[in-house]
């Protein structure tokens, strides 16, 4: 028996350098193609669509673009933060040759806080431009997002260039520290601009968003816990570093990033031949002391004690006393970072009538404030140095506000708190934007001349159609905010008892019990109950001005003018409603209006159309209203001399309801006439 020799397999040949390179290349290509396929699938399935800046919508059968109201999800986890929303303006998919399209970008100020819709600076600008250029289609699109900063402005501009804007208008700089991705924010990727910009660019890919969401879900699954929501107002939720020294490392990181972001925005706009307007910033100097005063880090304990002692000596003397100012100056000479010493010195100068010195000291107090809710003076200097007309223009909002402020010092006259303008302030802001447009070469010399001239307040507000409710909503919103951090250490939970119906409805809106249009309807109903029909008309006009495609407000305006016996305006309102949507109820009301006005033929036409619409409508006339419409139709026929047709219509009513007294009496009257 012969033994078989065992066969030993030779070791596999190792890859040579050429094969290894080919293998690595193929692997990378396969992985790349896999990522591309995943990206395509995610885009086709609209994964992460809440993050899109611009979405599509349809109104009255027409397609529009809209700024996504939930674009804030790019930055804010809705489980932890109060999600800020943009104004959600619409603009046409196909831009007409006669259109002027302006994108407004920034934060809460350019969004119009604390006001809503019709009192935002972008809407005020739109109304001015509509008055100046009555033949043009004006599209002012507000893409401002509260609690963000120049990183968001830059990101949005890079996307909005594809939507054919004529101009970018930017008001940004107040949130560089605490806005999303800021160096002192709870939503932060650190302090390095390159890392933040890389993150923003990666987030344009759906695959990255999928990976980010997967990692986040895995983290929470491993830790087995839910995210605790941040407490307080959004500004409190966003604030991490509450004491940032002037010209310190964090200050310089934020300020340098701000300048670089604006320069990058200019380059993106310039590549697409789009001019850009940057606004100088306004901050409350006189009416708001510093939030956080910080000692100079290099001071010894003895020097800090000396500065504090001098401050206390000065603070005991009357503000208008020169000795008080002298002690404050000595305190500052020891500790040049102490914000409150500058503010107190400014108050002394103010009281003594030394307003130029006061303005300088107030500015120093703001700049040294460690809680950086107000942009330092350096930010306006940066903005002004970027101006290179006609491509880059500065709207000098600060100078406009100073010209309208007592002694040129910004305070409570035009600002609610640290940065947000009052209504008159927003009017000034929008006017300054309008005048800045006049510096752009995209307009003819004649158009630039018109832009440099402001329309009157009365004409502006008449076109805006705002009411006392709109102003009160802002006041109630600010009243709530000013009773919270950082304006007070303890949050007040005491509710203000409304002094009148306007304040009552405004409070309902701020508590989210009513939407904006519903608040106006609620106040209109209150006015109607109190027989103030003209007051109710104003509320419906306010909604109609903001939502010109909604047929309901003009219908209600027509009802009210009918009660007021102003049949001309009633007719105009009903026709306006019908131009937006066909409706049998409005047709019927218009027919009755013509009947009361002694135009029976027009009444017949309108009520006949009402019956035709009703026959094909899902919503039908109630039986009683249908019977009433038939009666008025018969009455119109009778007044038009068509007696036989009138009797036929009345007979139809009586067959269905023999007890219809009005129909029976009219039939008897017509029959008696015929016998004669």
C-alpha cells in the first residue's frame, strides 16, 4: 500500500505595489459612488427638508418660493431651544423683468422684534418702495433669523445668490458672541472660524446630515437619557460665556470672524454681480447700564480696592457734581476696564450738559460690558471700512438714530432695551435702507433721486394699515422680556391685568392663544359687539394688507360697510373678495347690496350667479339662507318688471315652505297688481 504524499498549498502571492494602489483606488471609487448614491436617494426622498433655506409653495394655483420658516433647525435642537422662525416671505418662481427683489438678512432686529409682519423693517421698506415705484413688482424677502450671527448671514447669502436678487441688505453684528456658532454660545463648535465654515459646508450634503443625526441618536441611546431643555428666554438659553473681556482672546476671535464673514459675503455677492448694503448698528447707551462690569485682569488686589473705593466716593455725590466726575475718572485711571465707572462718568457729563464727553463715556461703558449683548464701537468701524460704492454701500443707521436722539445719544426714545428699536426706530431703519438704495448703480439717476426722498409718515402708515393692536403686541412682548434675565435676576411671574381690549388681545397673542390674523379678528369682533364698526374695519384691513390673497377680510369689510350704509365701499370690498375666490355667499351679499341701491338688474345677475356657484359647491347655502336668497331674487325680478318670473320664484319658495310669510305677501301684492 503506497503512501500518498500530502500536498502543501503555496502561500498566496502578496499584492505588488501596483496592484495595491489599484485596490485602494477601486475601494475609494466604490465608497465614493456609494456615498453619491446615498446622497441622491436622500435628496430624492427630501430627507432633511426642514433644513432647506428656500422651499416651494402654491398660492391661488401659482407656484412661489418661500423662506422656510423652520430653517432654524439647522442650528437649534427643538428639544432644547425655543425654535426661532423667519418671517416666511414668498417670492415668485419666475422673476419678472419689472421686479425688484431684495433679500434682507440679519438677526432679530432685521426680523422686526418685538413686532410682527406689518411692522417689520422689511415690510416698511416694501411699502416705501411701492410708493416710489408704483409700476414695479416689489419683492422684499426677509431671511433674518433670530439668535444667529454673521456665520448664518454668510451661509444664507451663498445660497440666495441663485434666486436672482437685485440687492442684499444686511443688519448683523449684535449676536457675534452668543448667536448660534458664536464663541460664547451654548451652540458652538469652538472658536476657530475654519472649523465652523467647514461644518456649514458639510451640512449642505444630506449624507452628512444623516450621519450627524445617526451619531446624535446613538449617543442618546447609549446614555439612555433625554435632552433636558434649556431654561429661560432664547437669549438666556444661548448664553454660555457671561463675562468676555474687551479685546481678550474670545473678543478678538469673534470680531475677526465677523470681519472675515462680511468680506466673504461681499466676494460671493460680487461674483454674482449683486450689490450689498451693510447697516451700521444701534445700541442703547444712555438708558441701559452695563450688564457685567469686569476688573482689569492685571490689577492687584490693592489696585482693585483703590478703584472700588474711588468709585464709591464718586457714587455718593450728585451726578451733576464735578467732584463726582473727577473721582470716576480717577477710578478709571486705576482700572480702565470697569464698565460701570464709565457709565456713571457718562451720567455725570450728561447732567452737566457735556454731551460730547457723555457720548464718548457711554460708548466706553458699552464696549467694556462683559456680557456682550451689544456690539462694541469697533463693529461699526469695520462695517464702514468695507464700503466700496456702488457695489458695497453702508446704510448709516447709527447716524440716522443719533440725529433723532436727544443730544445725539442713543436711548429709550428709539430703543426698547439694549438693541431692539421701537416703532419709530424701525421707521428710521427702513428709511435709511431706502436712502442707501439710492447709492446703487442698478437704479437710474431719476430713480436714485426718488429713493433719496422719504415719503411721509402718514402716507407710510396708511399703506401699512397697522392698528393699535400691532403696536401693543410689541409693547406686551417687551414688557415680558424686560422682567427676565439679563434685565432682572429674578423672573417675574405676575401677570399684568389688561387695561383695555387691545391689551387683552395682545396678551392672548403673546401667549400663543391666537395667531396674528386671529388676534385682529378677535379684536374686530369685540369692536362689533361694542358697535364700533369702523374700528372693526381697520382690523380687517390690517389682515387684508398682509394677506392680499385671502378673500375673507375683504368680505367682512364689505359686511361692515353694508351695516354702515356705505354701499360704494361695500361693493368695492365684495368685488375684491370675489376677485380672489368665487363664493356664492359673497355673490348673494353683493346682489342684495345692488337691490338696496335700486339696481335690480345687477342684483338679478349676482344672485343668479350665487345659485350657479351653489349648485356646484361642496358648501351649500343653509335652507333658511337659500330661501331668503330666493326671496330677494324674486323681489329683484319684481322691481325689474318681470312679474311672471317673480311669481314663479315665489311659488318655488312656497312649495318648499308654505309658511314663508314674506314670499306669500309679495306674491299676493304682484297678483293684486295684475288684476288691476
